[in-house]
C-alpha cells in the first residue's frame, strides 16, 4: 500500500472532519472582505455599475486545500492549507494573527505547518522587506520544511501561477495597477525565477504524493514562459 493510500483511506471512512470545518470557518472569517489582486473571468451575474466583483481570497485557499487533500495528505495538512495565509496576511480590519493565537485555536500541529509556509514580510524593526528578500527567505525556509509544508507550498504556488496565466491569456496585464487591480510586486522575470526556485527547494522530498503537485507547477511555469515569449515577440 502506498503512503498516499495509507493517508487517504481513513479520510474516506470519515469524510467529515471537525478540524477541517474549524479551519474553513476561521479562514473564511479572517479573509472576509479581502480579494485577489485581479480577476480574469467575466462576471457570471449582473452587479451594480459602481461595484467591482473581485475574487475572494477564500476561493484561493479553498483551491489550495482541495489540491492538498486530493494529493492524499492528512487532515492537519489540509486544515493548514485552508489557513496558510492567516499569519502572513492581515485581515480587512488591519489585524495580524500571531502563531500563538493560531496554536490555541487550531493546535500546534496545524499552526506549525502554517508557520512553515509563512512569508516573513517584516524585519526585526517592523520594516517591510523587499519583494526579492522576502522570496529568498521563503525559499531558504522551504528547503528545511516538512513534506507537508512542501505540499501546501506547491499547491499554493501552482494556483497563484495558474491565476497569473489565466489573467495573461485573457488580456489582463497583471504587472500594471488600475482602479480595480493591484499589480504584482515582482516583475515578469522575477516571477519566473521564484516559481522555478520553489520547485528546486522541494525537490529533495521523495514522497510520491508531491509528484502530481510538482508536475502541475512545472506545466504552469512552462505555460507562463510561453505567454511571456509571445508578449515580447
């Protein structure tokens, strides 16, 4: 029996998880009124002329958690995937969630996995680090992280890059801001570097459950480079 089947089997016998339900509730509350940097689909229904229908952050964390679950990881890792941005990102009210508070709410196992994939945005003096420094520190930490953290990171970065590619394919310039869109902080080549380094940083894990996640990110990276080449031609 493979490791993936050993992990996934008990979850099939017990489809509902109180831990994951708690993680979904907490994630939805924390990310309430927060949105992704851009959207690429036409609105499926009419909204008032003065409204903009953004993509809720909850859609992103759900996609990441589903990918981790489908890859065969346990409920603690799935719960952490739902919560992977709650320490890194402030909420709509400007609050920040500390590791200690998350550990009380969700347990140390889940909180530890969230910390492993949390980007250190601020230095010891409270100043915002540069985009490149943040990414370098994230990559360095990921090289030492658990296989569970590697799964969350690969799923997270795959969905981020899939979103970027979907935007680019639909004529959305994700590298420029407008009234309804915040530009990506890293430029086109910096983004390619970052996603490539994620693949390298997780390559030492031999767990077969990571392979589909790696393959999807690799394919998205190739699509991204092809889209950039077409724009520059």
